[in-house]
């Protein structure tokens, strides 16, 4: 009986993980982007160069929900999590400790 429940629990978990990986709308972050094929995306370095020139300090950058998610310091000195469109590099959202500081119109 316990073995059967364990197998069922593992199967359900595997299905949930597979669904989350295949569906970016189930991303872990605060935003998703309609970003198209990755061949059209800015590279991590290109985005880093762009936003650093705008005054950001980048500590970490990763893909999340079809967006570039950046952890760093804003130009006005706030530690924040921010989302940028991967094709245009447009800043779409800035959050600090769960509080939305900025959200682009339409996002």
C-alpha cells in the first residue's frame, strides 16, 4: 500500500515538473515574455552591456519565463530583481522583496 502511494506521488510530481518545463507560462518568476525563437534574443552579454551603460549593476542574469531576469542594483541604488525583454532589452518589471516598483504598460 505504501509502495503504491509512493509510486503515485512520484508519478504526479514527474508530470508536474514536465508540464512546468514545457510551459513557460508556469515559470517561477513574476513575469512571462512572448519572446519568440531564441535565435532572435540578445545575448546575456549584450543585455549586461546595455543595462550597465544605463547605470545598472548586474549580479546575476538568467532566463525565466521567456524573459531575461536580472538580479542587481538599479541606477538609483536599489537592490532589485528585474525582467527585461530578451529581444529588445526593454525593462519590463522591477521588484524589490516582492514589492513591484515598476511594471511596463501591458505587462
